[in-house]
């Protein structure tokens, strides 16, 4: 029998709040997705002005980060012709996203979910995702 740690809705809301705050700071309304460790959506928010096309991208970034347990930007660097990882972007029914802006979420060294951000550039999306995970880590430390 497995015991699995998983983000709660409250945890996911902390991540979304952190992403929203950073998005406002940089002036880019984002689509923000938070998934559980299996890549299933827990919460999603499209800020006013977030791109319609970014809805599914944010969800796929969160999925990829959770199930692959690495930031999507890492796969962007690895998924190039001639590299062993090339082609991974068409796996999982095309849901595997190699655009920066998706990060795994860990608690005590265990994967508990993923966050995906989309509507800016890949670099802007990553900055927002990092801010969200940072806020979550600080919040968790205060819960102890």
C-alpha cells in the first residue's frame, strides 16, 4: 500500500496567490494551473487578460512538471534534434510541454504537484512559477 502526499485546495490556492501577485508585479495577466502529483488539475485561474490560447498550455505545463518531476524549461533544453530526449514533446497524447513556465512542487523531498504558468514569454512564465513555489515554501515553513 502506498501513502501519497498531495496538495490540498488550500495549498493550491497559496500557489495561485503567489503567481497572481508576481504576475501583477510584472504587468502580465497569466493563466495559472496547479495539479496534483499525477498531473490532474486541482485549481486553475485565468487572470483578466490572460490569453485564451494559454489555458491549455498552463495546464499542460503543470501536468508535465508534476509527472516528469522537472521544470519544463529543462526539457526545452534537452528536446532538440540529435538528443536522446528529442520527441518527448509528442508523448502523453501531446500533453508533454517543453516550454518554460512549469515547475514541480515538492514537500519534504516528495513530489506533491505541479504549477504551470502561461501568457508571457517562457522566461516570464518561469519567473512567475518560481515566485509561486517560493511563496508556497515560505507559507509551508510558517505552518510548521
